[in-house]
C-alpha cells in the first residue's frame, strides 16, 4: 500500500510538475513565475520545519545527532550544487524584460563550461547539445533524490508523504520552466523539450522505489532520512529560490512576494491539518 502511495506521489510530483511548467511557460501564466518561486519557498520551508523535522525529532534519535545530520545534509546539497547536479537554473529566465536572451546567454556559458570539460574542439551545435544534456543529467539526479525523499516521508507517515510530494511538485515547477526555456534554445522543437524534461521528471518514481527499498532495509535510520529531506528542502528554498526574490523589488512586488510565501506556508499547513482530520 505504501509503495503504491509512493509511486502515485512521485509520479505526480515528477511529471505533474513538468506539465504544469509547460502550461505556465508556454501559456498565459508565464508572468507568474516570480509568484511560483515565493509559493515554492514557503511550501518547502513549511514542510521542512513544521513536518519533516518535528517527525524526525519525535523519534528516539538524539537531538545532537539529528542536528549534525542536518548540517551534513546542507553541506552535501551545497556540494551537489557545485557539481551542477542540484543546480536549479531558475536564473535562466531573469524576469519578463529579458527572457530568452539571458537564458541563451546563461545556457551558453553553462554549455561552454560543460563542453570544455569534455573536449577542446567542435563548437556550436555540440556545445549547445552538451548544455542541454547537462541540464537533463542534473534534472535526473535531482528527481531521483526527490523520489528518495518523498519515499522516506511516506514511510514515516502517509500524510507526511503527501505534504512532501506536494512541496516537491511546487518547487519543481519553476525549475522545469527554466529547463524548458533552455531546451527550447538547443532544439526548436517544443514537444521534444517537453518529452525530455518529462522523462527526467519520471526518474522521481525510480527514486521513490529505491527509497522505499532503502528505508525498508534501514528503517531504524528513518529519522535521518527525514532530516536529509529537510536539508534538501531548506537548501533549495534558501540558496536557490529566495535569492531570486531578493533581486529587483518595488514595494508592491515585496508585498506580493510575502503574500505568496505565506500562501505556500498556509497551503502546506492546510493540507496537513485536513489530513489529520481524516
């Protein structure tokens, strides 16, 4: 039963986020990206601080060990980020004014950086291609990690799993929007970009199954898995999403950001309180 829940949760988060991203980036909702970032940051922080961490600390594990794990987790995700594997690439679309050019430029730099690591010859198309593969590789690692995190949340408590899957879904939407922009530059085929990102998103389910098997074997360590999930959520929210919101701000935009942040927190709280009633 738990495994079915994990599969449903991971697929909804992994592929649902891609579909939502496609609707947003190819549709009328493209200008709401900033709000999505605020919403995602709120949802991630609320899930980590109000659900995952309390759940981990309710176990028999010592507070000192759990906090040490949180610290290790944050450093670990920072290092993954350095390795371009936990990299969210939201900065590929820097606001409404200068979308594609900035994205192209950012991706070009990224592609060049990746390409340089592989070979010193053959420019142009290969470079762009390796850039898009780097994006997909990062995506897949990220999705796999998310799958394991969602699985451990489900193993702790079904309600917690639902909340974690939702938090992943919400924060993957702006991320996938960035990816779709990038992949559209490397190939002009909208559908191909969509399919590629969907496949990377589907890796979440694979992570879910692996996470299920892993936590099943190491059930005593579940609190530590939950702490790792929290550190991932906190890292992404604070290092990735919130810096995007610290840029150009008018008073009105600031109010909107805080409001959407609050909505993100409220949404998670609401869903878990609804779940508690059942």
